[in-house]
C-alpha cells in the first residue's frame, strides 16, 4: 500500500469516527454538526473565488448556508414552518444590500456567487438533516448508494475504462466507470432494500431500483459539478480539512445532489 493510500485510509477512518457518532445520535447535536460542516463547505467555495470568509460578505454567506441548513422552526417556535427559507431570504437581502454601499466595486453579478454558494451548500445539507429526522436508514441508504457508486466507478474505470466521460471537466472519469458505478449502486441498494423494506417508502422493488439508477447518476453529476467548479478556479481540492481527501465539499459533493432528489420522490 502506497503512502498516499495509507494516508487516505487513516484520515478517512478518523473522519468517519467523528461523523458516525453524530449521525447515530441524531437530533440537535447532529443538526448543529451538519450546520458547522455547511459553513465550512461554504467557506471553501469563498476561498476558491478569492473571497475572505471572515469578511462581512463571507460571514453573511456562511450565515446564509447555516440558516438554510437548519430546521430553524424547531428552535424558534414563533417562525413559520418554512422559517429557514424565510431567514435565508433575509440574509440574501443583506447580501444584495451590500451592493448599495459599494456601488463601484461590488455589483449584482458579483454578489451572485456568494448567494449561489450558500444555496448550493445549504439546500443539500438541509435535505441531509431532513433525511435524518425521518430515519437513520434513509441517510445510510443514500450513503451506501454514493459510496457504492464511487467504488464501483473507480474499480471498473481503472480496469476497463476506455471512453472518457467528460474529459474537459474530469479527465480520469470514463463511461465504463460510470456504468460500473451504477451497477455497483444497484447491487448494494438491492441488498439494503431486502434487509430494510421500509426504506422503499411504498415503491415497488422495480420502481425503487430505477430510482437508484437516477440517484447514482445524480451522485456522479454532483461530483462532476464540483470538479467543474474546482477546474474553473484552478484548484485540486476544495480544502485541506481531511488530509488525502480534500475539503468538506469534496466529501459531500455527491450527497448534496442525492438528498434533494430523494426528497423529491418522497423517500423522506
């Protein structure tokens, strides 16, 4: 085993050792932990764009991702049921208002990046929390699909991959690897569904497996989106939080896309 692979395995294990207890605990501790991760991921995007997270703009952007991530109405009972979306809108208004005080150097098009970043991160992590509130099995189901997709795509792609999937975005990804990831996700999801039929939420087995194909595609698309962002800013990783793995966004880019689509189809 190479030193790089050893580092990935060791620090990947450490990251899981931190994440899993919060996931198992659920409730407020998990929600606040995910809120912290959302802010860190947003800070990574800000840094890629050359913006300072500790600036007024940066703090508002991280606040936006936090209030969009958390189910605020559970903490502040006077808020409506969509309290986090309303709070997020207020933060966006503050970001837009910053153009008034810096007219020459900060325009509407420039403030769009912080707003898009907070929404991109916040909406994905918000649905992660919604999934955990519905049940631990829903989160594990998504995690296993994403992990199986990643592992299957790497194993198949590294062995028989020939045709590049999207070379301008991610040169190492192949069509064969992508299909291998989908097949791997189907196998793992089938085992999961047979062991826990409740995760299907009333869907037939065939329908559920078709949805798994869609989830696996979205997982890969989420990864490609982050790859495109990193390529645009000329960086290899979104951050250095997890040695050998990159930043928070590097670890959650696929899940950010998977959880909302799972929610769209009523799995939680």
